């Protein structure tokens, strides 16, 4: 019996301003398509990554292009792609040790109140979204399903 090993993670360190967002997101899209993710699902990965990078650059790094944003994409595994974006939280944002899940808020507030509307857009495409702040970093983890329900119903 053959054992399928997961594809290695795609890791990027993104430096620069807004002009770096699209090329980084497109590079990851090409990578996940090469792993067998359908183009429609890869577009959701690209959208989520673009929004998360924009948030990290604007809010986490206060627009400083010299501070890198770390990206890791894994999958597909268990019918999902996982996107992880991590920044140094220069802009403050989430209190250390706090977290929020896809449905909820950080400590007493919704994610949008702390980070803008990008997480709302990402959440709409996600099967799960988590935000964790610790050790001077903010990390957003998004699970994007690659399992599509057939159209037209059963039979």
C-alpha cells in the first residue's frame, strides 16, 4: 500500500510595499495549481493570501517596506489548503497571547475592529480562520476547502 506524503510547504518572505502583494499571491497560486488544486479553488487561495498580506503590510508593519511578512502554504491535504501569514505586529493590534477564531472575536472585539475588513473578506471564502498574537508577532491561519459539492444535487 502506497503512502501519500504531503507536498512540502511553500514558504515566502515578502518584503516591500503594495506592489509585492500580487506577485507573491500569484506565485502561491501557481504552486497550489501544480499540486492539483483546481483553478477555482486556487483563486480563493490567491484572494485570501492577497488580503492577508495587505493587512500585514498596512496594519502589522505600518507600511514599512523593509519589514518582511512570512507566508507558508501547505496542502492540499484533507481537502484543504492552509495559508499562514505572520507579521511582527509593529502596529500593535492583538494583545499578546490573544486569539480569535473564524466565528468570533478577540478579547471583547471582532477582528474587523482591530484589523480592518480584510479578514471579513477572507472569512467568507474560508473553512476556518484563526488569529494568534504572541511574542511580538501576529499570525493568521486560514483553512480553505478544496472539496467542491457537485452542482445539481443527487441523482
